[in-house]
C-alpha cells in the first residue's frame, strides 16, 4: 500500500518498491520515466509475471506428461534440465 502500512501492522510488502519508484520519479527528467522501478512496484502489487511463469511451467509439465517424457523423480528432472541447459 502507498500508505506504507501493511495489513497486519508494520510496513507493507510493496512499500519499499513504492519508495524506490517515488524517489526515481522525484529525480527523473520528464519523459524519461522510471520504467524498471514502476515495473517492480507493479509486479509486487499484482504478481503478473509470477502467474505467467507458473502457467508456463504447468503447460510444459502437461506437455511432457502427454509426450511421456516427464521423469518420475523430480530430482532427475532438475538434474537433467540443469545439465543440458533446458
């Protein structure tokens, strides 16, 4: 929240991002904007990138299950993917 107060007391989870965005806007030239700070603040509020990534992972898992290439052991999947760079 912009007020800085969290729902359970203390600082809100996005307040540091808001402060960073606000400080950037105070020192920014008109028209240049603070895209990265605004993007961080928006992501903190709405988690849109997080949801897109979760959907992408679920779709890939489903695709691998249908193709029969999904390892039965999660450790095998992680080890294989990290080694091959997939």
